[in-house]
C-alpha cells in the first residue's frame, strides 16, 4: 500500500506542477485577460502569431516531461509487482497468490495439496469441514481465478490444482 501512496503523491505533484505552469503561461501571454480564456483560445486556435517560438516549445517540453514522469512512476512502482504476480516463478508468485486467498480457499487448497493436487469435491467438503454449497462456491471461485481445474466425475467433481500452482508450492 505504501507504493500506491507514493504513486498518488507523485501523480498529484506532477498534475499540480502542470496546472501551475499552464496558469503562468496563460498569464505571460495575456496578463490582462482571464487565464481560462487564454487557455481556451490556445486549445481552440493555437498559439497567437506574435508569441516567441520558445514559449510553445517550452510548454510542449514541460508537458512531455510530466507525462514521461508519470509513465516512469507507474512503470517502476506498479509494474514490478504485477510482473511478479503474473509471470513470476516459484515460491514468490505462489506466496503472492496464497496471500490473496480467503480462509476457506486456503482450506480447499491445502486439502488438494495433501492429496497430491487432485481430489474429489465430495471428499474435499468433508476434510475441509465446509458445507456442500460452500465448497462448491469456493471451488468455483478458485476455478475462475485459474488456481484449480474442475472436471465432472459422476455425481461429483474432480478438482485439481493447476500445474503452475502445484509445481510452485513444491519448489
């Protein structure tokens, strides 16, 4: 959560800096007019002809710098965690997934792990101490998240941990 707070503060600071610099630009171009009217005129019609070339260039440079900074902050603060979760390998990615599991989901995963990664849903219900309905919902949620694979077997389901998850638990 701390990285997210840093990201938000940096984005807020960049946005505030951009707003202040645009306001100063508008005051520089027409000190007697409303800055909002000046900015609207720039957006609608472009810079006036009598404005030195340096002002539009510096404005564009500032905007580009702010946008590049925002992209850099997002890349370095947010993407490493997403990359570890989605493409990580071994214990690190599995521990990230395990931390997101609810207690009932952990029970089901541990029962499956205890039985080699594959077990019938009716036996999972008994060993996990859950109702049939609760077990069904938990297994459906785990299946939706790509942690287990469910296959119909008679009047019950055969539930299996997916390969990447099972292999990651035993590295």
